[in-house]
C-alpha cells in the first residue's frame, strides 16, 4: 500500500506505548461496563481523534456508566448535564455573579469546562442552549460576559438522545449534528450480558472503584498526537472522499429512485471525520496505518447523521444506513 506524503513517522516505541495505553483503558472500561464493546471502541475512537460523539438509544443502556468509566480510566474531569427545555446557555457555559461586597462581577465557569462532558438527552434543550454548545464543541471555548474562556484539553462531548420519546424535544439542527465526529446507535444487551449485570450488582461491583488504571490525561494527549502520525495511503484518502462524494450525487450509483430518497449528502466535514476516525481505529486495531476496511467499518458512525433522508424515504421505511450500504457496495475499493 502506498504511503501518504506525511513526513511524520510513528516510532516502534511510541506505537507500543499507544497499545499499552489502549489496553489499560479497555480493561478499566470493561471492569465497570458489561458488554457494549462497540460503544467502548467508538468512545475511544472519538477521544483519540479529538472529536465528539452522539449516542442514540433507549434509556438504561449504560451510556452514563460508560462515560463515567472512560473518564475514570484516564483520570479526566467529568461533568454530567441533564438537558431540559428550561436549561439556559449560562447553565452550561457559566455566568457572571455580582459580589455585593466589592460591587464587582465574578465569573463562574459552567459544567462544560471539563475534559469529558455528558450531555444527557441533548435534544431536550432549546435551540438557544444548543447554540452555546455548538460554540464549545467547534471552537473549544465559551464566551461569558464578552470574554473568551478556553476549554480544557482533551475535551470530549458525549451527547445522548432518546429516539422513542419525542414529546418536549427539539431536533438537533444539521449544523450541530455535523459537529459530532461519530454517531452510534446502541442495542440491548444479550441474555448472558444481562445476567452478568445482575451478578455484578449482587457482588457490589458497581458500587466499588473497579475501573482503576495507571493512565492520566497526558496519556490521552499522547494518543491524540500519535493518531496524527498514523499513515493514510493516498488510495485510502481517495476512497473515503469518493464515498462522501457519492452521498451528494447518488443517481449515478443507485439510479433516480434512490436519488429521490436523499435530501442532502455529507459535507467535507465527513471526509475530515473519516480521516481522523480511521486513524484512531487503526491504533485501536493494533496498526500504524489505515486500511480500506477501517473506512467501511466506520461508514455508519461517520455518515448516518450526515446523510439526510427525504420524506419519501421515511414513507417507505428506508433509513440512511441502508443508503450508505448501497453506496459502499458500488464505490470501488482500492
């Protein structure tokens, strides 16, 4: 496979360090969370790639527990924000409080100023509050009283939304959806996993500090820097761009009937997301280079929230994942 033109090279010693760190995080995560390997790998990929992740599932599938476990594994500052319709932007970013004794304003930073932030039921917050989060996610800063405050590094937003209950919700605008590096749709645990959950509850595992690891935020920063040095062949770059381009011009690949099912294709931010996420996945798979299979494995996570389906698609029950699969099957693999 041809190498990319990057002059950065991930040394053997640095690569071995990445694998040691990844193993430690996985072990700490699995000590707390039963199953949910796909969730673990997606959250790790988002953390390593320096992006954000949107989780969609029914309640009770360990999303909050998983976020806690990831934060504990790397000794990150963790905050949880329960989104509600009356949540104000200042409740997230922070505000200024007047000190009556000095007649001066004091800035109090909000919960978004943490390394890992869980936004529970993000689609319950108003558009004004979502816009405040948009600045934090994209610019990695907040503005309070006209002054900018940088967010800590690393910074990861894990947002959740319930696809079933829609009363009192505000659909996320396309611009904010596009800011999420990945979107994962979680499923219920199988019978063995659910029995293991009950067994761990009886043993008091969830009440104990089981997810200890020797890692710190410095290890996360190292993983992020190492991911930038993962090789991506020019042929793989062309492949992922071809897939993104195909979502914008469906008809040559699938015909006019399928073209009518797509309201909007993915933006160039999808290509950037593919590049970052596939590099992270390569490290997670124990490689220092990206393969086409990394692109295919991440197709739903990167594209499902960026390929918008039409009313006609909704009427016939065709979801974005189906369209993505059809396109992937027709774009030539290098």
